[in-house]
């Protein structure tokens, strides 16, 4: 599990079937890591966070804005991913 960013570049070294939960900002959704996970045959899910206040604009400044993610949604995404694993891998 990781927020979108350089830490997810290691997906290229993950074993097929590895669970991946990406945390994304609602104003900056980029499916690059989802596509990489698909190419690598990884099990992918994502959780969208939201801004604590309205986004100023959709420029690079948006990357400096404060945002939050629901812990409940993160736990649910991880639980859903674990349930989808074959019985022997869980």
C-alpha cells in the first residue's frame, strides 16, 4: 500500500499476484501504476482521498494541497484484496 508516487515504481519487481493498494488524490488521478500492475499481473485496488478545502486550480500547485483519506476505505480495500486471494496464498 502506498500513495501515488516514486515508491510504487518497485511494482516492476513484484511477484505476480502481489496485492497493491494505491492512495490517490481526487484532483490528480493518474492510472500509470494501475496499468503497470496490470502488466505485471498484480492484484490492484485504489482508494481516493479528498481535499480538506477546495482545490485552488488544477496546476502543479494542487500537489501541495492538504488532503485526507478515509481509514475505513483503506481497511476495506485491503480486506477486499485479501479475500480475493486464493486460499493457499492468504
